[in-house]
C-alpha cells in the first residue's frame, strides 16, 4: 500500500478536475492510514484474539473495496443482449473496468482476456434496433454493427464459446436467470489490439490470425469429467396442495445436463445420487481453472404428472478442479443456498469434482489412476439403476427415533375464505412422515386426544452424525396448507 501511495503521487492526470484532485488526496490518506492499521493488526495478533483480528481485517477489506469503486466511471458498462428474432429477451451488464486492458498487469481488469461465465436475466421492456445489436447462432454470441466511434478509439471484442439453453422457467418474472453464456471479453485502445489474440487460451485459435478475431475455433481439446455428488436438499418450497413437493434436481455445466430421480411428497429430498458428466470440454487456460472454474447450475423443480414442472429454486456451485499433475483429494459435502429470485428457497448439500482426463494414451481419455473410486459400476443401485454416493463422500449415518407430542392447534387462518373445521398435522423429517389424528371439530375442541406419536428414521432416512447435516422438521397443517 505504501509503495502504491508513493507511486500515485508521482502520476499526473491529463485534465484533472476538482473531484479528481480530492479523490487522489482521499486515496493517499486512506491507504496510508489503512497500511498502518494493517501492520498494527499483524503485530498484535495473538492466539486469544484471532476472531477479533479477523473481524477487524474484514472491515479493512470492505473499506478497500469501497475505495476501489470509481465515483466517475470514465467508460460505460458493457451490455450483452440476447435476441429472439427482433426481440430482446435477456441481458447481462459487465462493468467496463473488469474487462479493460492495460499493459501494466496490476492495472488490468480481473476478467480481461479470460473466458467468464455470464448469467443473463430476463427483461420486461424490449427496444430492438439500437446500434451494437447482437445475434445468437450455433457459434454463440457475436458482435456486429458496432458504433463507428467505439471502433475507432476503443476495441471491444466479444467471442462466445458456448451459448447454453435458457435456464428460466416459462413465464418467469423479470430478473430471473434466463440463460448461461461463456464469453471472452477484451476492452482496450485500438493501438493495443494486437494484445487481444495473445490473451486467448492455447486451444482456441482466432480467425483471422492477424488483428482482432471475428470467430474462434479449436485445434485441440482437453477432456474433463464432472462428478456431481448430490446428497440432499433441505427447506425446498412447497408446490403441492398437500404443503409438500415432488422435487428433482437438474444439473447443468457447459452444454450438458442431467437430472436426478423424483422423490414424492417431501421438503427435504435425500437423493444420495452421483451424476457423471463424461468427456466434458472446458474452455479457458488450465492455470485459470483452479481460481475460476466453470460454474455448475443446480435447478430444483417440482414434478407434475399432468403439466410442466414447477421451478422451486436455483443454486450455483464452483467445482473442485483436479488437473492431471495434481494429487487427488477426497471431496467434502458443502452447503449451496437455493434462491428463487430474491426469495430464499432452501439449500442443497452436495459437492462437485472437475477431473481432467488422461488422454496421453492411444485409447479413449480415462480417469487418472489416483482418483477414487475408479470403478463406478459398484455404485449402481440394482432397483433404480442410479449411481449412489461413494462411501468416502456420504456422511456417517446413524438411526434416530423422533417422538412428537401433539397438544393442540391455535389461531388457524381461513382456507379459500372458509374456516378450518377438521385439521390434521403432518410432521415430515428425512422423507418420513408422522401424522396426528384428525380433529372432528376444531372450533369446539382444538386439542388432540392421541398425544404421543413417533417415527423411526431408518436406512436412507438416518440422521448424519455431524451436527451441520442434521435434517429439519416440517410441520404441515393438512386443512389450511400452512407450513
């Protein structure tokens, strides 16, 4: 920080205004002060004050992020539109500073010259015909008809490697994720255009080879295998009249998609399923994959026999990348929050492995010898044919007995403007249900006569021994459909 402050004082702006001069003073003073505070925190670090030091360090980091934001952005943001015919259906906004090129590596945008995953959201208003329009074809998203002023001063190159199928459900509200796009963005001066092709991954070759490329093609491939370990979802939204759902998960990465089996009438589906994506082609430099792996999208739906599936929530996960030269490490289950727009929609307990296949031999690409398990045939369930989780990934399970004391009901609301007369309570845990008696007349006697019920959670319904994996209890009122 101190070196940056000294170098910033020697730099001069072409035409600084009053705000620029005040900002330079603020940055210089703030960075000097934060550097002293950081050194003070480091010197005072002891074993008994670790948590307090971490909290103060996070405050310093938040202050740095605030100072890094430019109050007067010199360049407008980059907008990527997706068209369907002549109608704009989705877009994503990329800050120009994130893709801006500089000959000084420290001043370069974090996503400049990298293949990044962009999530396009729905729009409610469409205004076709503006300059800089885009089209979607089999090759992806390409820039056409750029404004003349932009092409003379700044060079913006956008090349899409894959254009994913739309992710949003039909009739989704504005702001919902509609599509996933893997895009290469580079923004810089026209005289720096020669540096754009040099930032491309080695397996993507520009066409034409001189100047700014108009399209990309592959000369070589690197194959990967994705192992999606889906253990359980908790707290999913209720979609059926019973207050429960019939959830299943759909996992997407790059241009491939797989689906889990449907579990009926539960809010905590325990899939215990392994999805394997073979010979997956991942774009980008190998050295960037560890820090910025491709996103895995997990969509959870409610299954309907006589209609389309109902969208319940979406989660995003970054897989653990294992290159050929890396030692294999056993993955651990993680929590990924589900969201349906701005609404929290539960969480998914899963883990994901992105394994580079060994294609040095003359046969088909194969999994490296240190990856476990090698033979997935032993994980196939005889009844369903699905792959179950390996024993090294599945948490240690233990049987529990849950006892419930049903005392009574109070303050039930109306159902379709009618008062509740004969309610019943259903408790669901780990896919198992325990039901109370049906009250014959709620208004005269709201208390239960059969007080004690129990449920024994067995086999796949066992509770994991770790506290972090404990299942939740859901109480559903069958008469009013309230959870």
